């Protein structure tokens, strides 16, 4: 296990470095002067040079990258050009909001998805299977930003059951797990859960069908085990893969929440990304992408490690 | 030689029947898949609509009128209502098929070409070249696809070409990974060894022995990305990072109509319905193609 951990880490570290390089390069692909949004159009050449120096844009690219990476490793992602606040604090606050949304969405998606997947795989080619397959195709095909709009139309605008936008009665400040706040979470979380639901249900269905064809299931049945007993074995065999898919889905949702956050005005990373892009706030853009991407790599690593722990058949060490 | 063969031909009549080729049997299975055929028909219809676009729209999709803003569905003369600038929605949805389908298909096509090429080279070359290419691919693969697409088009700025580039970059690593995996499998087959032993050049081996065996799986995988590409491309326009107004594109229309969800909800939701139908159809067609190509499936 320990050697596997080391090997997996030695693979993840270069990836993380590469990811940081891409984040850095991405922003420097942007055409135009990075300071154009804060410099007045009639700024003197000296002022421009001074600002350039302040933000470090006067150095060579390798130098800038090294410095940025070194500071990022210490938790300093620079200062936002638009607001003047430290990027790291802004990103962390937003990550908290997005994480709350993504975790709830993944949980809903996992419970429903594995339920559909199990039933569909267990009663293969029955009407339940067809219905579950249809639902999962719809789930992976639906443009979720549109689904969010439809949800708002139905549940906020017509029925007036739930609030349409925001993350709490007092905007984005303060969060509690009570109905006052939770009602703001319902629509975005349910909308978001549709994607992992479709994918998890597909995976679990294929998984269950594959396990049921294996000889040990026939053996169990021959030994006189009830359906429930067989089901228990099925569950144990399918769980590690299903959990791994769930972990990855959480990562995808974290990185891909921007569309849903835009629809519901959820004050998370997507919202931050949006304002960073449209205000051409390069340090903020860089920082947000870096944090989200590194989070995804880290999540992959954790999922891999957990899977080896959970599944004794994977003897990777 | 011929004298010994001639009598055998007579004694063995038509038993050596040409078996139908692989692709023929795939087509046969696909044609019998009713769901896939229905999805294919919808896709065909959408493509037809995009192709005929300007000749079949009931009204000018660009003609705005302040007096006719946000008319409901079923208004005489405006079958599907009007948008926030009073333009005929039905015409815009029909013309919108052009850009929306293009933005869904073009990135996958580009990524199919580049991804296959990269994967083929990495898989066939093996060794250190494979390591270098695949580790680089892994870095891009380490980004969640929506994040990478948005970050790239955010950095490059709005525009059709920039979205195309951004989405292609998102899909190339995914296709290259599949291409590398299948190429590596095929490379180790005996017939490739035999060809190499007989002195065939790498180019010839890839062209004759590898390409035909790997393009199928890569193609099927790529078709499954079309629906993702549709949703992502429209999503970029929805955020204001893709197609620029006044061009009709479903994602962009959804964005501009978003302000109308309280006044004309049915009209505001329509462009999304188009995206949904298109993406479901491509997904079902791709699923059908995959099970038709999978020999294990019901024959």
C-alpha cells in the first residue's frame, strides 16, 4: 500500500505541475494588455510601467511563472486587479459555496443513480430497465442550464414554492443548515444532480449486469441463497467502482458549476470565474482555475487510493 | 496446377459464399434498431433544416420590431412567438440550427482528426515518445472539461472561432486517449509483427494494418462526444463567451430570452428544447452505433 501511495504521488505531482503551467499559460494567451481594465486610457507611460512592475508583468514569463508558483505554494495567489482583495481568500470563500452545492448534488445523483442502475441491471430488459435507461440518457443529454431555467419557471415563477436565485435570505453571507437557507439550495442542487445521476445509473447498470454474469453468482444461487443474499454480494462487488465514479463526478461538478451558478446566481467559483473573465481580472482567473483544477487532480488521487483500500482485489502495491 | 483445381471447383459448388463484411453487418444491425433509427431521422431533419435554412423560414430572422416584442406562442404570423426584440422565434430557431449544429459537430470533427493522429503516433511509436505525448495529454485530461472550455474561451475571448478552438482542445485529449489505447492493442497483434518482419515501413503498416482496425472504435467514441459538444458550445454562448449577437444560436437565444422567463416562460424555454432534442438524438444514435458495432450484442 505504501509503495503504491508513493508511486501514485510521483505520478500526480508532475501532473499538478503541468496543470499549473497550463493555468499560467492560459491567461497569457489572452490578447491585449492585462492591466487595460484598471489603467485609465490616458495613463502616462510611467504610470503604466509602474503598474506593470507592481503586478510583476514586466518580468520574463519563466520568471513570472516561477514566482507565481512559489507564492501559490505558500497560499498566496496574488491580488485581484478588479477588487484589490487577495485572490486566495476570494477563491476559498467561493469554493465553500460551490462545494456545498456540488456535494449535495452528487449525493442526490448517487442515491437516485445507483438505485435506478441497480434495478435496471438486476431486472435487465424489463420495463423498469427501459425506463431507467431512458432517464439516464435524458440525464446526460439535457442542457442543465436550460433545465435550471425550466425549474425556475415551474417551481419559483408559477408555483412559487422555492426561491429562484441566491444562496440565502441575506445574499451570500452566512450559511446554516436550516430550511431558511436550504430552500435556496433545492433547485440548483436538483438541477445539478441530473448529470451525475445519468452517468452513475449507466455505470451501475453495466456493472451489475456484468457481475450477474459471473460464475460466483451462479454458485451462490446453487448454494440456495435468496435473491436478497445474492443482492448483498452484488452490492459489495459493485460498490468500489460506483463510489469511484461518484468521486470523479463531484470533481466534474465543482469545475463545471459555472453554468448552473449563473442561472441561479449562486455565489460560488463559477460566479467568480464569470466576473474574472468579463472584467479581465487575470490574477483572479488564474487563481480560480488553478484551485479548481488542483482540487480535481487531488480528488482523483483520493478516489484511486480509496478504491485500493475498499477493493482487496486491486493489489496494486 | 490449374488441371488439379478444375475438378475440385466442380465438386464443390457454392459453399464458399462471401460472408457479409463487418461494416455491412453493422449497418444491418443499426437499421433494425428502431430507437437509433428514430434518432437518426431527427438528426437528418435538423441537418436538412440547417441546410435549407434561409429558403424555408417563414419570416426574416433578423427583422426586429419594438411593437411585437415577446408575443406568446400561437400569435398569428408568429407561430412560436417573438423574442425580446420582436423577431420571429420560429425563423430564428430554424436559422439557429446552422450555427448550433456547426458548433456541436465541428469541434468533434477537428478533435477526431487531431486526437486520432496524436493517439496513433503515441500508440504506434511506444517508448519514450509515447510517454512524453501521453503525459502531456494527461495534464489536459486532468481538467474538468467544462472548466477547461470556459477557461480557454474566457482567455481567448468571445467568438465562433475561439469557441471552436477551445472545444477542440477539450476533446483532443479524450479522443487521443482512446486512440492510443486501441492502437497499442493492435500494434501488438501478430499480423503487425508479420508485416514488420516482411520489411513494411511504419507508414505502410499504419495505413494498411492499423488504421482500419482503430478508426471504428475512435469514431464511435467521437460520436458520443457530439452531444457533449452541443451542450458545451451552447453553454459558452449562453454565458456570452461563444457566438455573438445578433447571430441566431440556440444557447445565445436562451441567454437573451432569460429575462423573459417571468413574462413569456414558454417562449423563453424554446431554444433549450431544441438543444435538448438535438443532444438526445445524437446520444441515442451514438448508443445505437456502439451496440451495432459491438459483436457481442444481439445479432
